[in-house]
């Protein structure tokens, strides 16, 4: 089977009548020409999912163990009906609830080996390292349009800060952690907003969201956003790849922190193909200082404290015409 055609449903269609002694009935994972390449998938008699890669030179010490529940990687000999007994790198998914994630891992490793020329060990280690952050955080359904817009806008700011100092930028990004401000910098905090309105009208969540912390300057970053079918505009997977390859220069430590934050935000590469269909144009970023003249509500504006029975307040502010500067002028 051509590796790009692999889908989660394939595991339920595999022949499970084989076993360790008589041999497993596997399916070859191949390039588009369907010639065998030493990559196979099968279900073992205990119901576990396997992706095995023929590798006669690999050593156990070379294989990265992600130490996550439900995923085991080892060197092992198997008897496969269509290839005889061989030594393989064996990726075993022991939890069917993670079959979607496992399918995407199989596709990514296959692409690195079959299309990009990676060695099996290198391909496995790189892909598993990149997926560790997402594996243990069960993904919800694909993020809504508004959630994607919010994450894309924060990533645009992350890029600007990473151009100055990528380590400081990733440490400053607090949006996915549910903290009060999206970015916490040494001298200032940033609240990032995107709107599909033709005017800069933004929703403010919470009566004190625009209250600056002590001795720090609060800035609002405002982007205009439009949803489009234009393939030259951005989507989440492509912007994420751009950040990792260009702004983080494939730094493993930075990428690990980045992917953990992405997982906390609700993003999962399980839905990568779906996200590629959602395209947005994010433009005209402006930076606003929240000072005494900025339109906002705070607890100080109330004549008496809110009732404890009031759990949530939101309101909208229009920023058109207020003093601002280009978001590209942002700094630490």
C-alpha cells in the first residue's frame, strides 16, 4: 500500500489469523510504485498494532524510547508471511485509542525513509521525538475557526519575538497555559487579538483582562484576519513547520518546548490534513499601549464589587483611530 494512502481504518481491515509461530499476514508499506521496501504493518494475535521496518544493522542502544504509555519501540525478529524471518525495528501500539496518532506516525516515518532517504533508525528517532509531546495529550476535535485564528495570531507574534531571541520568545509564550496574558516579557505583557471584522473590534474576556500587572506595560496586538481558499495564505501546519525549521533552526530543545505548548493549546498533528484545508490571511498587525485613555473595563471602575454569583464578563472594544504602531516594532 502506498504510504500516503494509509488511513486509520486500515487496522480494522488487516487479516488477524497469523501468529508469532506461523507468521503474521502483513501489508507492505511502499512508494507509489508498490514495490516492497521492507516496511510492513500488521495486527498481532493480542490485538496490538505493529509497524515494522527491516533493519539488519540497527542496535538496541540506537533506538529512542519515548517512555509513553501504549507505545513500545524495540528491535525484534518476526516471521512475516510475505517476507520470512527478519530483524525489524518494531513500533507497537498497545492502545487502540491511539490508533489515529499511530497511523500518522507510520506515515511520517515512511515518508522520511521512502521519500527523503533517511536511515530507519534516524527516521524513527526523529519522528517519535517530535510526537512525544502530543502522544499523551488526547486531542479533541479540530480547533474551531476562532481557536485557529487565536493560535495563528499568537504564532505570528512568536515569530517576531523569535527573530530577536528564540529562547526568550518560547519562554515568554504563556497563551497555551491558560495564564492571564498571552506573552509575559521582562518589562511588558502582550495580549494578542485577531478579528474577522473589517474594523478592529475585539472581544475582551474578563473584567480585568486589560489591567496591567504591577510595574509592567500592557500592550494589545491587533490583527485583521480573513478566511480564504487561497493556497498561498497560511494554515497551522505550515506555519508550525516554518517556525521549527527557520526560526528555531531545528533546535531540538526549543522544538520540544514548542510542541508541548502546541499540545496544551489543543493542536494535534493527528488533524494535520484537515488543518491544511483551513486557510487564513492574517495582516496589518498593530500594537496598542493600554494606558489610561485606552477603552477598557476593570474592577476599579465599579462602584461596588461584583457579586460572587457572576462568573464571567466579556465585552467588545473598537480600536480604530487609536494611537498605534506597527507590530513589527515589538521588542522585549
